[in-house]
C-alpha cells in the first residue's frame, strides 16, 4: 500500500468540524486580562493630546498605555525585506511605532491600549480615551500619491516612493523598434484583503520569567525572532504557540503591532493579556492585498509572437512597510511577469508607494497574481488586436518544455511542459465547441465570454541563498523531526504550520510510505517553538514541497539508522539488509526480518545496539531546495453578462494545473477550489475602498463582499504531474495557483463578453455597476 | 463586538410590554427576533439602556384568514411566512419575499413586525407590503389603531409607530383570482439586502390591466409606490410594449441613493430593468 497519491481526508476535519478545535480565543488563563485598542479615526493627523484619565478610572481598568509611555522602552516594528539596489527607504522611515507617537498615518493605526479585567470593561473604557487630532492632508490612492505635490506620508522623504526596483534584460530598444505593433495598457488591480474566517488574536503571558505568546500565526518562529528584536527579550526565553488557526491566506504571516505591544504590556503588568480582533477591526488592523497600478507596453509581431515587455508597476504599500511587503511589490511581482512565455527583452520597474492607508502585504499569491493578471490581460488585448484566438496566441508564445529553461528575468524553469496541460485541457474541455456556442449565443443576443489563461507561479520559498540575495532578511529552508516511540508509533514535528492546508495529513502520508508505518500510527505536530525545530512557517505554497521534503529527509535518516540496528540484531552487515513495507530483511533471505517497530523498541531501550550507534530512533532534517517550484496551468472561465443589469453568471470553470507529484489529490483539488473561489472573489466581489482622503468605505462585512457558496459555479479541477526536480518528492506548490489564474480568467471572460459593445479593457472589481457602466459608456454600440 | 451595557426585561403579554414601554420611554427598545437590533447594538450604533423582550409572547405569532383578509401576528417569523400553506395559497408573493430574506437561521428568528418597525429602506418587505396594500395594526397606551402601509414608512429607520406603540398585526387582502403578484430583489453581494427591489400586484381582465400597484425600495431612502406608473398601466394591454413604455417612467424625479458600490445612475437603470423583470414575471411574458 502506498499512502502517497491517495485522496485521504484531513485528519483534523472531524475535530474542527465538531467544534473541538482550540483556537486562541478558546484559551483562558488564570488572572487573564483583556486588551482593546483605541485606533485612529483620521487618515493623517498630528496627535494634539490623548486624555486617558477617565478611562484609567473606569471600572475594571488595569492600565491604559499610549505611544509616549513606551517610546523609550520598545523598538519599532520593521520590515524583513530590504530589496537591494532599490533605494528602499531606511527602516527609520518605514518602521511602525507600536503605538502611534505624535502622528497617525492611517485610519485604524493603534493609538492606545486599554487593559481591563473583562473584555466588556475594556471596550467601555476604550470609548473614554479622548484623542485630539489636528488633521493633515491625506492621500490614499496611487495616482495621487505619486504626484509631485502630493501630501507626504513620511517626513524626511521627498516623494511617497518606498522603493524602485528595475529588472532589465535583452535589447529592449531594438525589439521595440522592430516590432510590428506596440500594445499598451494601464491596468489597475483593486485592493482587497485575505480575510481569513478567524480574525487575528493573541494572548501574551510574561509572568514567570519566560514569555509565552499564543497567536494566530502562519509562522511562529518569525514571531519569536521579532519579539526578541523589537522587545529585546532573549530568544530562548520566548515561546510562541500558534494553536489551531482558522485560515491565513497571508494575513497571519506578518508580525503586527498588537502582539508586540501586548507582550510588552504583560511584562509590565505581570498578567496574561488577551486581545481578539473584532470582525470589523480586521478591516483596519490586518493587512490588505493587491492595489497595483501597472503601465505596460508589449512589442509584438503580426504572427503573435511577443518580443518584449516594458513598463512600470506601482504597489500601494499603505503607510508603513509590512513584514515582507517590499518583496511583494518588487521581486515576487517582477520576476514572474513574463510568465510561461519566450520573451527576448524586458525592462520593468516596480515601485512601492506610501499612502495613508492600512499596510499592504502578502494576500494569497503576493505579487504573482498581479503579474499574471497584467500578462494575461495583455495577451487577450494582443489576441484581439491581431485577430488571433487567445489560446492559439498563447500556444505560439510558450517556452519550450525542458529542465533548465531560462526566463528573461533570470528564473530557471526546471520542469516546464505546457504541452502536457494543453493536451489534458483538450481532453477535458471542448474549447472550440465553447467558442462556437459563444458565437451562436451572440447572434441570439446573449453575451457570453470566455477567458482562457495560462499561469505560472513561483513557489516553495526557498532557496535560502536566492531569497537572501533578493533581500529577504531570513532563511527559507524548512525543518522536521521524525521520532519513533518505544511502542512503534511516530511523532513528526514540522517547522511549517498547517492552518487549513491539511499538512498534518499529507506529511503523515509521506512518513507512512517512507517508513512503512500505518497512517494512524503517525501524529504530526507543529506550531510551538518550544516543541518544534526552527522553521519558517507556511506561505508561498511551500508547505508540501519544502516542509514535506524536510519530513521525507528526516524519515529517510530514521530508516538508515534503523538499518544499522536491524543489521546488528539480525547479525548481518547493513549492506546485506533491505527495507520495504516497514520491514528490514536479509537481501538473501527475506524471512530473516525485523519490523521497524521492533527496531524502534530496541533503539529506545538501548539494551543491544551496535557499537557507536546512539540510542533512540529519531532524526532531524533541514531541507533547502536548489530551486523554487513552478506550478503552471491553464484555466478557463465562461460567463454570461446580462446587459440590462451588468450581472454576471459563471457558466463554466475548468482548471488544469501541473502541481508536480500530487501527494493527496483530494487536498490538492481543495487547494485549487479554494484558490479559484479566492480569485473569483477578488475579481467580482471583494473590494477594499477608501475615500480619496483615506477614510475606509468597506469597514465590515456590510460592505465587503466575500463570495458565498451559492455564488460559486462547479469548479472542474484536473492535474498533470511533471515532477519538480528541486525536491525529493517531486512536489510543487499549489496553494496560490488557483487564486492567481482565476482572478484573470474571470476578468478576461467578462471583458470578452463585452466585446460586442466595443469594450477592450475594464479594471476590476467586475461588479454589475461597473460592467453596466462600461457597456453604456461604449457609445451604445450593439445596445439592445 | 460587545454592546454597551443594558438592562433586560421580558414582557409576558402585549399589555405588559406596553406598560413597560410607557414606563421607560425612549430609554427602552423592543426586542423581537433581535436580527436587526442586536447587530446594531454590537457595533454600538444603538445603545438602548433597557431592552423589553417580546419574543415569547406567543399570542403575537399567527397567520389566519378572516374573510378576505390575511392576518399576520407581529411576531410571526420570516420562516413562518415562507412555509405557511395559507400564505402560499392566498398571497404567494409574500412567501417568495420572505424566502429572499437572509439565511435560514435568521429567517427562523427574525419577525415581520421587527422588520417593518426597523424600516430599513433596503429590506425585503416594504415594497411587497406597499404592493399588497397592507395595513399595520398598532397598539399603545391609548388603544389600538390601524395605519395604512402608504403612511407607515416616514424616513429611513423611522415609521409612523408611536414611542409607546407595539406593532401587533399586519393585515393583507388575499389575492383575488385575477390578481398576480411578483417580487424581485437585486441583492448587494455583501449583505443580501437590496440594491434595488420592486414588487407589483396586477389585476387582469381579458388581457387588460385593470388595476396595478407598483412599489420600489432600496434605491431611495423611503420605499414608495409609483402612482404615475400605476395610472399609466390602468386599462392597458398586458404586453411587453406596455411595460417597456411604463419602464421609462421608473424612478422619475426620485432622489436616488448612490455609493461606491452602485451609484445613482446605475441604480436608476437597475430599477427600470428590475421593473421590467417583475412585470414580465407577474404577467407571464417572455421578452
Ligand atoms: C445577516 C443578516 C442578513 C439579513 N438579511 C436581510 C435581507 O436580506 N432582507 C431583509 O429584509 N432583512 C434582512 N435582515 C434583517 C432581518 O430581516 C431582521 O429580522 C428584521 O429586520 C428585524 O426583525 P427582528 O424580529 O429580528 O427585530 P429586532 O431586531 O428585534 O428589532 C428591530 C427593530 O424593531 C423594533 N421592533 C421589533 N418588533 C417590534 C414590534 N412588534 N413593534 C414595535 N417595534 C418593534 C425593535 O425595537 C428594533 O428597533 C438580515 C439580518 C441579518 C442579521
């Protein structure tokens, strides 16, 4: 029996679905007090005064803390990504004070922390904190922020530009002068947010000489590292626990001010403090995503070949730089922009812009969805301009299959093969029939559109030397421990963190196959820095390919050690031993054998071990892959647009993705489904809107629409498997692929449906009102 | 999401509720299903010092037929209306309307009295009640009075109910055999509340419209009946042509709500489109 490749249900489902999960909010400690933040109501302003007297005297209040109370005592919250050769602003400018000092720069910025015996009392007292502001001119959108005379978000800079990073390769001037056509477009991808169903929460307990932080985190070790740096607490004195976490999508990568200040406050009060973000608070206190403005120009030949790309992107960073946001705005975006195509020349400058808005950072895909959106929007514009079918145009531009395909931006695609997804796509969809249907429907006055996009993603983060070279102040290898207990059961520790992905299940499958141990004998644990080895967490579609490979390596080490012990016990040399299905046996006489459980017992009691072999049967492994993984695929979306109302109905959605070796097809499909829903949401429903002067218009689920189950069509998901050579499993990341492809597949389908109205391009979100406007601003062409 | 503190009282009868309302005046709020009031309190947009819970006054929860009039108790839930055989038979469009409200959990507790008293301009009931010519029955210290639905909605979240008055009943004429009703809502994807909604009741005779009631909500601050359209439709053939002409009049002269999601221009158009759809549905017309 092999577990890998089986559609095994997540082990954690039963517990979580029945309400037996333990989230931060479920944890209660003795003497625990509750924190509530007072947040800025203005987008930009000087703090004239903060009167905390009334709040301090209110019933149950333990403390009220403001920025001035702590400014000498704690550091600032800084970005971990410093992009080389980008003129990135200094940490002094881009770092956030834990509580605003003298000035606020966005609505929602924490200004004071009120701590009380009960949550109710904390909320009541927070209302009594009186903050007086002198409002300053604010700027919320990119176009305004980059103007010469824009209000400046920060002192000490001459423009609201946080960094500019250029990628240039090939003879750009030449291809642009020799091209048959230049096709140019400004594309804006609206702001949205990751919106995990569990908001953020933490409990800081610094009462007995050690700090314990329970937190909704995708990466507890990164939190530990920040606590040590910002608060000056020795790292060995810090324990960070990320228990059950209800989704992340990037929102829980960042280290936020709230947890840092709570830890500091706990050290002052010597009491555990809990803070739980409210659903509405999440919209001003947790990171946003997308919000990219891009100007691009493509140089193309009449036969459809794309020769060159040049342009500029501007990402709206908000008021400060987030934990990894400089990389989201630059490296993670620009490097993948040429996608799966053969491009000769490339000149693209990525810019990060400060505005008076909440911080932008990684939102499922983090820079890559924006790149593929731009690329695939342009491919449709080119197809339209040249009169070539969109799928055919892409086919003419694909990079060849191969194991070392260099892109114009210097990436090396090590397992690209678009012919495979193309042929699978051909099997599962009758593309020509859909186009025929579209044509006929149009004749009957129905507006059908088809978006067919090709995408590729950079995943697995990893490799450490590469991410280091592009400025991430961290490693990106992963770790694992595989430990046999005397009874032959296995515990696996992982440095990644599963918060919906199902890592506990897939890792058990990997161990089960490697060691021949039944799945129900394996327990996978993660999320506690006192328990697990140093690791970097889960994001960037790295869990299985990088974290799972560390697990595999550790299991292999265990197997090798077990072999020494088995050989000794069987009175053979290790070279004479083979291993399969959980048994060590003599190559020459398979009946001479020991099960790995028997070996584990021997190892654990240590009565009879070979000379020089330590007792115990466990191993730790670190895995740093030599390359990223590059999943790729073709997604098709077919829609109908109602011209009288602008409503959109999704008629069909097909996803064909190459995710390398698929460890668990059920969970892989779930990742694609979730990603596609995310992409549909970002395309059609989700929108973080600010007024021009920085007031948030979408501050709750009353305004911000997430896709609901009944908005979502049936999603057909198929895989091809071209193994990644960059890890022993052959796996690629698939956590973001769906979101990346779907947002643009939906957008292209909608714009395609509007073709009879003469609409060539439309920016999202693709809401009925915006679609109807586009139809009616197209001079009424083909109106019915 | 924690409300400001408040005192809680439970009323066991209509009289007791009215007594409490008189006693506590504007410090107090009635609590029925809590599906509008509690969210407002949690956001601290509403902070009543006292809550008078009428939720267990079972005598206010009924659907009965009295001659040609359907009587609905103020505490009747959305779900009751959605699933009632009597409503399905006598006013099917009301069951359709109730089904449009929120989700099952909310429909199981939210009440028609609460929804009407709350008077959210984008709620589902208001245009339907206007089209159906409902009458609201209110009881206060000074006794019981009837309020025509035409006079009920005053401004957003304000009705003709007095400070001390409880909405105890809604009376709706049963549909006649020659009458057709229809209701359509285009919902905001975040809340499910209307961006535009429209309800009609049309009386037909020999392919002619003999009487029409046409009501709109969601895009204006107060849901309304459009009497010019009603007059226009009177005695017209029930054809696509007729309704297309009528649709030109939709929202004429109205101040239309606009926001970043759907501006006034769009909502005006949407109102026309929805009117056309509703009329086609009521008259069983294909485009
Ligand atoms: C998530 C969500 C989605 C929703 N979606 C929709 C939707 O799609 N369409 C829609 O129409 N509605 C929607 N609603 C609102 C829902 O219909 C409410 O149930 C209804 O608006 C209020 O009824 P209630 O019984 O819950 O009233 P409560 O919330 O208890 O009271 C509402 C107000 O009416 C007053 N009141 C209540 N009963 C009486 C009475 N008998 N006499 C006098 N005053 C009274 C109260 O004092 C209060 O001011 C939604 C609600 C939620 C929470």
